[in-house]
C-alpha cells in the first residue's frame, strides 16, 4: 500500500470516528438537559427519588442523612451540613421550608448558606418527592407545630 493511500485511509477513519464521537456527545448533552416533567406519562418511584437523594444530597448530608457525607467539610467555621436524621430538628421544619431550602438554597430560609440551590437540577415535583423521601426514610418524622 502506498503512503498516500495509507494517509488517505487514516484521515478518513479519524474523520469518521470524530463525527461519530461528536454526534454522540451532542446527543447525550441534549438528553441530559431535558428535565423529566411530571404529568400523564411520568412514573415516579421511590427508587428514583432515592437515586436523586443518593446522587445529589448524600455527598454532603450522607446516605443516612447525618451530615457526614464525603463532601461534608467542616473547614468554614466548623459548620457541617444539616443532620436530616435528627427527628426533633426536622419535625420543627415545615415541608414548605424544606422545599424552599432545597429549591433556593439554605439562605432563603435562614439556614446555612453553603446549602446550594437545586432549582436548575430538580423540578418542583422532584423536590417535593425529596422532602417526602427525607420525611419517610431519613428522619422518619412529620412536621409538628408544637414547640
């Protein structure tokens, strides 16, 4: 095989592979930007809500909610992420407060400011499901307005 023909085949293969890889990256990027919209065709399962918690909340709050996740750094004033497992603390918080803290960040409800906003990650329905998941599986508590 001549050198010219070898180069031509190599360039063709590289271009072909580049197009395949690039188009795959574009597709996956477009799909990841789509949010699941709750509605007629949506099916929400506890496994999906748990996966949202484990992938997004547990890195700071820990899988059991004790504020001991791998990203729970105490370097800023010795403040750890909220212990979601503390039923006494969590039963003093309304679902609306927990929803707002999750959607808009901790400062929105005068919680710790390192809690980020998740409004660009979760739909309102997903945040409500996370609040219910935390109530049912983490703190095992409900809001109690008796103080």
